[in-house]
C-alpha cells in the first residue's frame, strides 16, 4: 500500500481541477478525530457557503473509529477523508489494503498540545511526567515490584498538592488523544523507573500504558465537550483535552504547567511544551475522481486564509506550521497534483 507522507496539500496556489463529469458521489464524507473535528467542520461550513458543492458531512468518531470506517471499503459511499490526532498505524494500513484501498495521502494540518486542565474556580496545578503517571497509571513500580496504584489523594503523590481525591477525565481508547497520552506521558515517565527498564519490552509496554480502573481515571469516549461539562460540575477533578478546547473555553478552565512549561500557542508552536503533537488528515486517492468537490475541499482546508497563522482556523485554536514548512510541503503537493489517479 502506498501512503504518501509528509505532504501538506496547499492547493490554494494551484489552479483547481474540475471534478470529472458524472461524479459518483455528490457529497464529501469525513470521519475521525474529535480533536480535528472542529477545524474540519468550520472548513466544511465555509466550503458549503462559498462553492457550488454541498457542505461535507463531518462525523466525530475518534481517530481509531475513523480509521475503521475509512479502511472498511473503497466504495464511493465510504468515507473520503479520515481525521487523525496521531499517525496511521501499520495495522490500519493493512486493513485498508485488505479492503482494496491502495493509495492514501497524508496531510499534516498543524499542531496541537495535550493540556491538563481543571475548573477555573479551582487552583491550577504544576505537574510533571512522573506525577501524572503516578496519578493515572493502573500499576506503579515500588520497591522493585509493580503494585496496584496506591495513590488516592493528590497529596499522596506530593505533599504540596491538595488533599483531594484523584479524578482525571481522559480520552477513551477510541480517541487518538489516548495514544498521544500513552506516547507522550505514560511511556516516557514509566521508562525512567528501574523496575520498568528491567521488564521485557512487550511486558513493559503493557504495564506502562495501562490506566487505572478504580475511578481515578475516567474514560470519556464522547466528544470533548463532555469532559468540559464534567469539569464544570466537579471543580476538584482534572481533565485531559486538546489545546483548542482550552483556547475556546478559557473562561471555564485553565491549564496546569507541565514540566515547568505553560500550555500556550507559542510554546506548542516552538516545541518547548512537552505534550505537543501534529494533526493529520488522510484522503483516498481513489475518491479524488469520484466524489464531487473533494479536491476543492482540500484546497479550502489548506488555503492560507484557513490554516495559515492568521487564518480562521487559528482563531479556533489550530497551531499553524512554520512558513518554511508550509512552503516545502506545498512544493511536494504541486508534484502530487500532477500525477494521475
């Protein structure tokens, strides 16, 4: 299977190619990441108002659920685009290939950061990788062995923390943000413990990635607005959200510093914030000639007025790529567009 990676398709500077006569599908279907969903929805609204095509249908299914739908079929009625808050897994590319999807294109749309937040009316936290691991891990290393997580109060982890019950609302496994939490927090913190270093790799990965199931960590499988609602109702709880939700709800929540770094646009943009990550979009090239308006939608998404640093997506919390990177990826896109599908 061919996956064209590293390309941000900036069609805005290129002449739009008309869709073929008699396109088999007259409406774009998009599934995937709840993190990218707000951005794709805004672009869809602009696209529906400013083009002759119907506004795309955008479904917030989570990254994992999105790839299941995207890779299930190459039929014209199957999703054209999947949004992702992490890169496609090899198992997902195999599933796509098994179902006849032989060529997809990867777009890097910008950056996001995982933020640890709580209600604005409660004091904010200053956390480290190790402390967050101790708060949400299912088992923790102690005195040379692994034991069920014994920490019930934040003050059990650090005496300077409040004597409040540990409750963290976090992304369920269907969210790509859960994978990012494992990669950026749990595995990194866990690897520092000698007890983890002594484990065989497969056992270490399982032990480090497992989150507690005793109420200290609460899976949220729905849209992130549910996490926001829970935090407002429980000011002692913490939540794990994409940066854009903090940006758009700063009157309700505030973020913890993480390893001494504040969760700000600038810190995520320059990479100093430790929980930064890229956001992706994947498209079936087989659908570029069968779904009306698909090329134009990609053009709208990657236009400077949308995904640029001063674009309307930045106003919604998307952190833009650097000018140099956007230019370089646009050149790759130019070559990509010249190839027949």
